[in-house]
């Protein structure tokens, strides 16, 4: 379980996160939703240690992460998999080399073992045989799937995904959602997904955190979200005519 | 104020860079790739510039020493001194600052704006150590080789230009090359080269690593990398000459 306790974060005097407290539960797809500029990406970057928080505490299964220096964070980092918005694949490496990278850095596995693990995860993300392709040869959806394969190759305890559906067509977006949800169940990971895609929210949102103007405004499930009376959340979720009609 | 801030950031980045690599096997792998990119791929350019520089020096010296009291072997002597002391280490380093410096800054800068550096960080890898240190070591190993190569080709170019233009007999040029040779000149040139290699890779690495924004900023920082490296090369050329030769 990841616990976020009373965290504050500001940039050049502008308060971006204000007293955010929440938990991300294991074996569940935990979503962070909110409008652009609401602070959801900052919240995720604080959780993975790319931003230093001003105040508060972030713990991973009881281990305080936020106050540690880079050297001491290393152990917890190796239990994390992160999927970045653009995939962040290494351009000069092939798919196999990208996915194998964490294994090369952090394990003493033999080449055969590493290759077997790479094939295993590529198979899981429905990309068998893509080993020798380069990122420049892949479509947006394939890049996301390779990035997921790299994120899970060490079988992490915690998986973070920053807007995994951005730039994808609805069908591919659904495939990525389903994949993240299935992997969460299979590997019993604590998955945190940052999104503003309402399809994702309704399909895989087992625990949803709505961030509004830097504050945690609402938490609940994808069932609760349809019946909530929270005005700001309703305005965000049912912002289009179509969704308003569907609610009725 | 901005200069002080950037200097502080540069020092902090270098402290993070110059550390024991996380995994030696990966460091060696990256080092070989960087030797290829930064060194071997520059051989053609260095060869071309060196031959022509040597030839031009020989012709200019011949033109300026057109006096029956000055032996023609001085053309070989002066070509050697100018190539070894200044043209090979400094001019070739300035050329490499343009070629290699912009390559490093744009490569690392692109990695920064596409979140590849963040990806390394969250994996628990020290990105400057993984990305910049192999480039520094590769340049420190390979640039001196390139400079010795440049010296030899420059002298060859001078000989070709002097002899085939009919300005200096071959024997006289070779006699000049062998006269009053001080081996410390080579040591001096190589010390300068190693310092310049550190300047080029560290400044370019810093400029790439600190890119904020998108492709426009990557281009701007690549240009800054070349400009700052060139200025520092010239400044350090003066300092090292004062310290080592005078």
C-alpha cells in the first residue's frame, strides 16, 4: 500500500498541491483524475520521487520514501515500474534492449534467462516477436505496450502510469486499460494511473481520487462516481451533453 | 547572478556524474558506443582538416620566410612547431567542440524532453553518471589519439604542399622537422587535449541535461554548448600555456 500523508508542493511560490492525503491500495487500479493543471501529474511525480515535496510524507508499505536521499531510495525504486506519457523508450535501443535494460542494470541473470523474461513480458503485452524493432518503427499503442513491458519486467510491487491513453484511438486506449487492469490482478501490484479519460475511469477505476485545484476533492469507486452529489466532480465527469444524457 | 546559479548547478551535476558506475558491465558497453560516436566517427573530419591545415601552414611560412639568409628547413621546423603546439590540440579541439559538443547536448537534451532521463531516474539509476561519465572517459581516451593522428597528418600535408609546390626540397623539410625537437611539446599538447576533452563533454553534458522545454530549447542549448566550450577552450589554452611552457 502506498500512503500519501498531508503533502504540500509549490513551484516558485505557487501552491500546486495542498494537504493531499490518500492511499493507493494493493491489487487495485487506483486512479488519479482531474482537469488539466489540477495537480494530478505533480502528485504522481511526488509519489515516484521526481519532485521533492515541501511538507508531508509518502510511504510504500510503511517505508518512508519521501524523506530519503537518492541513494536510499534506490531499493524502493527497484520495486517500482513507471509508464511515462510518451513511453520514454530509449530511441537508440531495440524493443528487446529497452525491455532488458532494467534486467541488465539490476539483476545477475544470464543472457538466456533475460531473453526468456523479455519474451514473457512481451507476450503479456501482446507484442510477441517485436524484439528487434526500434521505437521509431512502432505505432503509439505499441510504444505504450513496450513501455508497459519495460515497467513490469522486474515484476514490480508498484506500477505508475501517467496518462497511458493520451494520443491513442478509443479502441487502442481500451486495450491499454484492460492490459493495465489485468496485469494489476495477475501480479498483485499497487497500480496508480493518472488519467482524464472517462472511459478508463468507468471501466477500470477501482479506487478513484479526484484532484481539484491541488486538493483531494473526492475518493470512491467507478460505481460511486455515477451517483455522487459532489458538484465539482459532476461538472468534470459529466461535462459533455452526451454524458449528461447518459446520467439521466 | 544567473552565471553563479548555473555554475553551482554545473558543479552539483559534475559531483553526481563523477561517481563509481552502478554497473561496470553497462559502463563498458556505453563507453564503447561513445568511443565510436565521439571518436571514431570524427576521424574523417580530423584527417581532412589536419592535412589542409598543415599544407596551409607550410605555404604561409614559405611565403613569409622568402629570404636567402633563412634556411628552407625552417619551413619544416615551423610547420612542426605550429602543428604540435597549437593547431592540432587547439584547433582540432575547437572543431570537436562543434561536432561532438552539439551531438552530446542534443542527444542528452532530447532524452530530457522525452522523459527518458526521468525514466532512468525512477529506475534507480544515476542518469548523469550513466549518460555523461562514459562520454567524458571516451573523450579523454580518444581525443589524444585523434590529436596525435592530426599532428602526423598535418606534417604530411605540410610536406606535400612544400615539396610539390617546389618551395621546399623534401630533404630540407624533413631536416627541419627533425631539428631542435623537444618531446615535452607532445606532452604539453596531450595535457591540453585531455583538459579540452573534459571541457567539451562536461559543458555539453550540462547543457543537454538542463534543457527545459522542447525541441527549440534543445537546439538553443546545443548552440550554447558549442559556444561555451569554445570560449573555455581558448581561455584554458592561455592558462595551460602560461603554466606549462612559459
